[in-house]
C-alpha cells in the first residue's frame, strides 16, 4: 500500500469479472474504491440467485477453460475451491451423438493442431471433410491478434472466410458453425472472421489442452463472487448495488471528476467502466458528456445477442453420458448447450431426479414464446439427444430471458470497439468487448481487461503496484517460425506491390 494512493477516489462501474477484478486490485493498493452495480447484486451476467422456491438458477452456465491462467491464479489467491475436475464434453445433432472430446491434457502431447485433429472422436463426419480444414491453418498463422490482423480480417464474415479457404459445406455445417453459435453466439455470416480466428485459436488450437474445461460446482455468484466480494470489502472497497449510472461529470481539463447515479454523485479521481455493450449504450444515451465524444457515440454501432437460459427439474434420474454438451441443427440460427447439473453442482448431487440446464444463444426467435412452449421445446430437444428424457416428466422449471446480453463480434465491429484508454485522461474501459492485445476471450478477457484498467489507474494516479497480468501461453515453436516467415513475406509483398487492394 502506498501513501500516494490513500485518499485517491476511484469509481468502477459494473460488477462483473472486469469490475470486480479492477476493484480488488485497486483496493489492495490502498485506493478509496467504490464499485457501482446497476443490478441488485454483484456479478452481472454470471451471478446466480435463488427462486422464490429456494432453487438456485443463473443466467446461463459458464465454463472455465484451460487457458484461463489469470482466473485460476485468482482462485488460488482467494483460497477457494469452486471447480469440478476437468470434464469431457460431447456434441449432438437431431440425428444423435456427433462428437466426443477427450481430456486432451491426459493424452500424449502432439504439435498443435494435430492433437485436436486426431484425438477428437467424430462419429459421422468423414475424414475427407475434416481434411478440407487444412488450408484454413494459413489464416490462423496470418491472424496474430495484432491491430493489423484485426483490420485485415474483421470486415470479412466467418462464413466468407471458411468458403474462401475451401472448407467443405458439411464440415462448416457440422463443426465450425456449431462452434461459432456457442463460442461467438451467432451464425457464421454474422461473425467477424477476426473474432472467429481469435476465438478458435485461443480456446481450441493454440495448445492441445486448450479445450479442456472445468465448471463451477454451483452458481458463480455463490462459489466465486461471494467470497471475492467479502475479500474486497475487508480491504475497504465499497460495493453498492442498485446504482444505475446516468452521467459522468467532467471539468475543463479533460478529466472526469464524478459519476452520477440519479440524484447521487460519487466523486472520482479516476473512473473505470466495466459494463457490457448494452449497459454502456444506455449510459451513453443518458450522458451528455460522453455523447460529446465521437468514440462513445461510435459504441452505438456495436450490438449484442439474445440468450435464453432454462433449467428443468425431472421426476426421475436420466443417464446423461457426459456432463456438458453442445447441440446444433435443431434451429438454423441458434446454438444451444445442455448440462447435467446432478454431475456438476454440489446442490443437485443427491437430487432424486435429473436437473438439466439448457442455454440457447442467438435465441431471437425463442424469447417471445411463452414459458410453457419454451419448456416443451427444450424437453423435446433433450429427448432427441438422450432418449431417456422421453419418459421423464418436468416437475419444475425456470426460464430466464436475457435480451441483448452478450457481445456480438459482427463483421466490421472492431473499428467501433473502445480501447482501454479513452479521450478523457482519467476514464478507462474494461470488459470482454474492449480492444486488448492480450489474446484471451470471454470471462478471462473480461477479468484481464479489468486488471489492465486498474494498472492504467495506478499509472495515472501514482502509488501502488501494477497487477501481474499473466500472458497467454506462448505459441508453440513451429507456429512462431511460421508466423515470422509469414510476417516477413507480407512486409516484402507490401514493399513491392502497390497499396491498392482492399485488406
């Protein structure tokens, strides 16, 4: 703790992974930190809550993948044990079981991407179709998460990318599009090729164990955020719920001096925004000071995607082969996952009947349906995947509609995404939609950008130490060599060829 940091006021807006990460580090450094959350509890989209009947529900299930090095380091620091062991997963279509994934770290290590290619068990997809993905490897080497890489690939859709590189129609339909629907939450024609390459590389292809995953043994809110919030409060950090930010007060020196929530003003020497795109757009719409800057107006060009989270309690136990499952082909533009909570959550281990979470992404056409119609559809789709559900009856259920809930990495969206530093000298951004060169995705990216924003505050205000942000694991040797050669050839091409072609 530094004398310089004491008394300096920092306001953080949004209590998800990014906001809690920033608040925790700044509280550790002795800053006077106030975290404002619009909802009635910290956690944003990943927190859970209890129904009136006392059952736990949450806004969708979130996995924790092998490359989440910073989140795993945090869990160790907090001294908590919220996770299952590494789990296997599978994929279903209306025809039945399509793919089973092993626990990749338990198998002999092969140079990437051979392990992923050889060890994944495809039940129906012919080898000839799988081999059609080989030319795509060039784009994975060419895209390196640099600004230049994003500029080149972001205006292209994932569907165009796969078509350009000769991926077969069947491989696209049965492997790549399902990954996009549950990884970027939208069909291929609506996903940026840059985001697609970044996501595929980070979660699946950079290193053999990357697709290995653990799950929270209950809601993330209960198992992780509650002990984390207690730790933050012990350090002197203030976390205030039901505080909807309506404006930012600025002075003539290009600095924010306060954050407005209705009729309350929170004085600030620095401000960190840690909210999703939809929340940020609402704040900008209310704030004349933010609207006066082009970069914040540009956020209105960004979009978000509808999610539907359902939980079903059955009257009998159905044998579900693997605890986590992704599904495709049931609805053209919607991906969904289902989880056996009897296997994953402590609370349901001894439940007499099956408890299943089924989450739908890009769920535009499902959200308007009545709850009964949604539950009937989920039950029917589950029975298509696991026939045992045909005889089981639903005795209780929960339906949570989450309109505009997750970031939409649409083609062309990169140019409108905000960097961590804004044109106000003491206002910083964090969240899974913020531009960062770190290379991580999803929850890990949100947490990392929270730490990066905290570091910018420490740097700006003085006092305290920077948070140690663990980099993503280095590329394997052969990938590094291929990228170096490719970069050299690209620079050579640039110097010879006139700059007249579209990137």
